[in-house]
C-alpha cells in the first residue's frame, strides 16, 4: 500500500520531532520533510510534493494561513491540516478559507491526528473534537448572553408580569389584575429578575426593550 507522504511545519523543533517520531511509527505514513520557517517550507514542499502538510498557524517569515493559501494556489492537490494551539474562531476560519481541509489542536491525541490525516487525504474535511466543543460552548455562551435568549426563558405568566411592571404597576396592582396573590407576584418577580440577570426595574426595562415582549 502506498504510504501517505507527510510534511510537518512548526516553529518549535521539539513539536516537529515529537510528531515526526510518533507518525513515523504508523506504517501508513512517511515523513517527507519538516520545516521551522514559512518561506523555506514552501520551497521544500514544492520539491518534496507531500500528500498532506501539517501546518502550524504561527510561523516566522510567513504565517501558516499565508503559506496554506500559497500552497493551494500553486499546488492544489496537496492537502493541508492546520495544527495549532489557537482556538480563535476567526483564525480557524481563515485557515479553512485559505484552503486547509482540516484543523486539529496540538493537544489532540495521536489517534485523532491519525484519523484527521487519513480523513483529509481521502478528500474529506476534519475538525477535531476539542475545537468542535470550543465552538459549541462559545456559541452557547453567546446565545445565553443575548437578551432575546434570556427573555425566551420566561413563562407566559412571567411575560404578562413583565409588561405590567413596565407599565408601572405595583405588585399589589398586578395581583389584582391577574387575580393572584401578592406573594405569588413577588415570587414571579424574583424569578423574572433571576432569569434576566437584572437587579432593578430600570435594568429590566432596558433589557426587555431590546426584544418584543
């Protein structure tokens, strides 16, 4: 079976040596070359013509993003796998837009690295679990900080009370309008303030005015 030729690009010799040592133990792979510098890497990759390049983002001379774009423009058959500690969504997106077929973290396991290489070599995309989890958690965090998300957590009754509070009604007046006890209104008020993460009526009005209630 023909081996997958790999080229490793990283600005840390220890990282390159570690991955080269690990990957060379897999009979599927052959280490075609390594480089610590973006400019030199392009010359060596053009000469060795590897199947897959493992590409760090932060490099001297030329960034991994720039190098990826250059390789894909000149040598489109070569697959690029981003390998970095970066979890910045914009950097990951730039790497993929520039032509990388996948992205893994330097903390990914050897098994996941192997899977990522074989997956993109076969023409598919691969994003490691760490990065997927990070993106998912970031999206959830952004959603939860969105006023509309918090407002959507309110019940129908709580929304009714929010509108009455915004109209300036006291707890006693709200209880009379909704035919519930003042104590029940106070409980609803407490839950509303907790869900919206506010501690006064001014803040409540401000946050609910950002969405239709």
